[in-house]
C-alpha cells in the first residue's frame, strides 16, 4: 500500500473533500479505511500523515451533530467516540512528525503536547452514560475456566467487559489505552527520559482487554483481529519474562490464524 | 448478482459475504460498505474483483488445514497487474481504483504473517 499511497491520496482528494466525505455512510467508511493506513504509516515513519485534520474534524463533527439529534442512539455515540479517537491519533502523528523533522523546539512541542495529553485523558474518562450503561457491562462471569498459571491476563475483571450493543466499546478503550501508551513512550523519548513504569501497567491493561475479547463466547468471529495493533504495541512494554513472552507468542499465533 | 463469473470467483465472493468488519480491521460494523458497496464496485472493475477474491481466498486458506500460498497468490498477482495497468493508463481514476489499493493493502497487512503463522502452527503446535 505504501507504494501506492500517493496514488490513493491523489484519487481520494480528487474525488472528495472534507465537506463531501461526510455526506454518505459509504464515504465516511472509505475515509475510515484510508485513514487506518495513513495513520499507521505516519506513526511508523514519523512523517506527517497525507491527510490533514480537517477531514477528521469533519467526520467527528458530523457524528457529534447526529448524536445530539438522536441522543438515545448507541451506534452514533460509538461512532462519535471512535472518530474522536482517530482525530486525536492524527494530532499525535502530526505532533511527533513535526518533532522528528525538527519543525519546532521543545517549548512549542511541550505546549502542543499538553493539549494532546489532555485530549487523551478526556477521551478516556469523558464518556456519555449511554455508552457506559452498567446493563451492558459484565459484572459476574459464569462457567469460567480457572486461569492457568501461564496466563498473563485475567479476562474476568468485573465491570470492564462491554457486551451487547456496547461491544465495540471494548475496542474503543483498547485503542485509547494504546494511544496513551504510544504517547507516553514517545514523550519519554523526546525528553530523553527513562521509560516510566506506567507503560507496563498500560500494556498489561491492553492484554487484559485482549484476553477478554478473545474469551468472550458471543463476540463476532475474528474479533481479536481488530485488537492486534494494540497488542503489538503492548508487547513491547510487557515484562520480559517467559510467562509474558510465551503468552504474547500464543496470542499472535491466534490472531494470525484468524486472518 | 455474480452468476456470470467463473465458479471459483463466485465461491470466493460467497466466502467474502461471511467475512466481517474485524477482518478489515474496522472497529464498528460496516456491512453495507463491505458486502454491498465494495462488491458492486468489484463487479465492474477487475483489479478490485481479484483483490477481494484474493482476500477471501486467503481467509479460506487459513481455515483449511492444508492451505497453500498458491490458493490466493494468483488472485493477488492478477489484481496487482491489472491495477498497475490501470494506474499507468490514461483512464480517469475512480473510486474502484482507490478501493483496490485499500483492499490489497488490507490483505498485505495480514499476509506477511502467513509464513510466521505457518511456523508458529508447526513449532508451537497452536490448535485451530
């Protein structure tokens, strides 16, 4: 895809604009699909994403408006949160690309980073009650298999697994924690500080959610595929002992078998 | 809708109908987009048709105990060849061209792991 990224960008911007991309669900999904590659390429290479944040702001604003009009619509609320996550991820990619390409110094970086940190924190904690409804959170688990000693993650933590119409929220939380993890790691690199121990805590939380998604018997097939990017990031920050290393290998093999 | 196509392609399009948003790494349902829009475009643009069939063939190959790279690579090669021809020609680039690039990229995100999956499967004895 990277080889054709320029062609893809050219076609997208020729056919659509931030104003027109929000007009139909088909176009909004198209942007989502394109942005997945644009963002990951940017984060991997530290180059700026090919699309500016006006595209993402347009989509987020669209869903936010729709959610206001239909405040009881769970799907719209989830789309609002997911598009917010994309926007924050994009802002993070742009910030670190600017830093990597020496486009500004530390004071300006710290100023923009502060806004990013606050956005990530809000995305984690400011959730509409509609999408944290306890009716769709698992508090007790029946017929559980006792955890094996080599299991690095406990999927049965009460009140943390979303079910029913809130199932996509598991992925949202996973994404936000992944974003927080990447952000804190990159920040430590920029400031030339040691990696904070918090990174391992966040990585373990990602593992917990991954295990819960994999374990949930009513999830759609291939659900863990949507969780693999977060798992890949978490794997870098897990304790470097045999238990966690082998757990990761098993999980990656499991993901690859579902492709 | 696709009964005019060769039997293998028809079968793969049926397999594709059972794939979901998670295979495409979307975080929320996208049934209309993946099962209607994408397929409508694929039926009138061969590079996309072969890209979708490649992905479905790859998916099916993972489920077959004796899956082989050959099962899906021929569709990949056909798609890429036709796409390159389309990009290099003077034809106006369309939504279908863009979708083809995205579909191939989605397959490529999964495929490099094929060898390591095969290795993990044999060495770790990870069950299906």
